[in-house]
């Protein structure tokens, strides 16, 4: 399985490096090439105003008048900003001039301000996404919550690795859980790194979402690469440490084979030009969601059969569950702050992912702290003075 994942990752990298040329972008834009509107994204508190920079670059000494339309989403351009901001007046610019564009926030929500002009050839876009929030403080709280669950999820990978190293054993850690977790992490790493670093894929995304924002930040990339690296170390530990006769079940092998095979097939289609690489990576993110749905079931079942959670670190589960709780809290805070509850439905994958984490981690914690808190095996080991029993009993 480890060699298959390495081969899969290499295939993605090679395939992305030999992408087919992008299809020509359709002439959807309504903005002259010489016009620029910065920044691309603005956050303004309700009742306040923000300032954007509107500029006109041209080698010709001439004036141009810039008007504004408002994108409601899916390239639905209208002349009314829906009350979210005050309507903007036309602006006249001379060659190589920059003016401040004051945007007044009047209602929570989000709108895309798009520049237009009938006085020059239409070639590219100039726009800015305006997010009007009810409270700047609440916006900061949402960002803090986001970074907190990112940090908790990142740290959560270490307890199991450290526990394995101290015991020089992986007995009690289900190999199906380890293998599936590795596949899911690699799949998500392919998605985040491709979306963040590969210009071709970004171009495909922007062609489909002309005034969208790439949905991957630098912290997402760090989290996935770091998580894949720690999972790789745990896989190595499973190879060299005491295993107690454990191995992946045939069910786990089957699921791993199907998911890896699915990603290989989509990668081949991407390399052949039959499927766009954006779709290839999107399907990889769906693999991650599927893995989240099934990865904990083998560990839960093994704990049930053994009537013990000995060997499985609760540090990972606790960190995972904290992140699973904070993630939807951040989504709710953002939706409330912008009065945009549809944003939760728009990122349903993330919400479902968090709910699954909460459910499965909750079961694992009930097993550890309630059902099998004093399992017969642990009691017997403690009575005999087994040093491993101390490690397990004090391990989070």
C-alpha cells in the first residue's frame, strides 16, 4: 500500500507537469484590459466604509469612463447592489491615473463589484469582492477560531506517534485505520497543493468561477503536507515496531485498492486530456470525505472486540474532536456575521466532514472513558507492574 501511494503521488506530480494546454477562456468578462481594481477582496464593518484603488493604465493620452455592475454569483450581473453597499457613481480616469473608490457598507452580505466600460476593447476583468460584516470583532473571533482548530488538528497527529515510539509497539492501533487515514491525507494533500501551487489548475478554476477566490490557503497546504508526513511515519512504525500479528483486513485492503485505483484512473484521464485536472483534484477531495466516513469504523470495532482501547492514543481523538467542533462553529459565525446562511450549504463537504468527526470521535471517547475504562487486560498489566500499562493509562 505504501508503494502504491508513493507511485500515485508521483503520477499526479508528473501528470500535472505535463498538462494539456488550457482551453481558451470564453469572453465572459465585461472589463477593459487597462482598468484595475484593487484589492481583490475587502472586508468592511456595517455602517463603515472601505477604500479601493481604481486605476487606468494606457500608453495613449485619453480619458475613459468606468461604470460598475454587481455580480450576485454565477456571473449574474445587475446594476443594483442589493442594498449591501451604496450604489457607486461612474468614475472618469485619465491615462495612468489612480483614484480612490470609497465603498459604503449598508447591509451585511457579500457582493462583487465589477468594472465596466464601453469606451475600449473588452479583454479582462477588474473586480473586488466586498464582504460586509455585522461586527469586525466577530470577524476576528471567527478567524481566531479557524486558526485554533487548524493548530489543534496539526498537533493532534503527534500523540499516537509518540506513544508508538515510547512503547516500541503499535499493538492496539488498527492497521485499517492507519492505512485509510494515510490514503485520505494523501488525497487531500494532492487537492490542496494542486490548487495552491499549479497555475494551470488555478486557471481552470477561475474560468469556471470568473470572480471566485481559490478555496485553498497556505495553512491548508501546511496542514495537509504535515499530516501526510506524520501519517507516513506512523506507517513506518507499523512496519518496524511490535505488531502482535496485526495486519490490514481484507476489507481494508479492498477499500484501499478501490480508492487508490479510482484516483489513478482519474489521473490517467487528466493526463490524457479527457478530464480537466481541476476535476481530478476535486474527485481526490471526495476521496478524503469518503475516507473520513469509514476510517474510524475498524478501530471502533477492534476496541469493541478487545473490550479495550489499549494502544490507541486518545490525544489524537481529543484533538480531532476539538477541531471537529470548532470548524462548524467558525462556519456559523461567518454565516451569522454576513447574514449568509447559504454559505454553509455552499461548503457542505466541510460541514459534513466536521459532523462525521464529532460522531466517530465521540464513540471512541465513550469506549475509552466509559465502556472500557478499566478493562481486564489493563488491570492485569497494572497489577504485574507492566511499564506499558503506565504509559497507556496516562496517555491522553
